[in-house]
């Protein structure tokens, strides 16, 4: 029997504006996603938080959703907040990582992230998660998420296939998140480079990295194909996508 995609509900804007860099660097992390209307989404953290860290959170959310271990709790520090619970052994299996300390540290780094949304003069600043607790004896991990962010996950979600997401390269992860959460098929090359958080002082290097990630998504049957065209002097990437149902069939065929 073919294995069907293991879908998880993630807040759509979190996917559309990936908050994770592809390589860890020293110092404060800042990612700015510029919007066509003049607004922006700005991500700031005390240290670089990578896609490797981010996948631990997405996997934990997937497990908590699957096991229905998401509860509202009262805390002295944060008031009423959502608590997502799972066992670290379940995370290990999906991310193929048996280093418990690195898994917990990834989640703790994410607590430092703030996201500032600026949409048409409407501004809001949010934390993805507020705290992480780990019991080394039982293996239980508890992540505390603000009610606003938790409700966004549930009420404004988009589904991603978490097990196949976990197998992608860092740039592939960010590109996958952006493409699946956006209905468009025609993107400027510069926009995809920004959304995939590809950073290099040489634009040619950014182009090569983007093409490699697109080839990866094609090879993994996440997109059908892509082509590059020029329009008004700008390079555009035209992506031939699967529909939601045909994507599930394609992935099920590709991953036995």
C-alpha cells in the first residue's frame, strides 16, 4: 500500500513568509520580506534560527495535532496559552535525529523569534512560541504558543506534508512553504530568492541556489516543472504546479 501524505495545519502567513534562515550565522538574525503594497514582514531573533530548527517545531505541531494533545492552560507568566505536547521519540523518527539536546535547543531558539507584520498600516508583533519545557526522564516536550498564533494555525491554516518537508534541503524547505501557500504560478526571480531566504553577495550564486532548489522540488514531485522567462526586463519563474488532489497522488506514488 502507498503511504499518503502526512498533512499538518500551519498558519498560512508563517509559510508564505518563511521565518528561518538556511545557514546559521553569528549575531542577530533579521529577515525582511517586502510586500508589493509597501508593507513588510520582519523577523528578528537574538541568533540565527534555521530551517533545521523550524522543522522541529513543525514536526511537534504535526504530532500534537495528530494525537490531539493541544490544550489551553493557565500560566502565571503568559496567562491563558496553548500547550502543545509530544514525546521526543516521535520527533526523532521524523527528523532522523537522535540528539535530544539539539532537538530541544532548536525549539528554545525559536522562542527568541518575533515577527512584525505591517499590512496596509495594520501592525502587529507576535512570537511563534513563548516557552519550551522538556522532561528528560519521561521524554515529554511541552511548547507554549500564544492563543493568537495557535488560533491562526487552526483558523487560517495551510496544509503541508511534514514528512516530505523534513526530507528537503534548507532552501527547498523555504521554497516549498512559499510555493504551496501561494496560488500564483508566475513569480519574479528576485521574489523567490527573497522568500526562500537565499543570501549571497553574488546574485549569480543566488540564481544557482534557487535553480537547484526548484530542481529538487521537481525531483521530489512537489512541482511538475518550471521555466524561466523575461518580462519587462525582469526574470520570471513560471511554476507548473500540481492541484491539491493530484499532488497527493503524485507524492503517494513517489514515496511508497
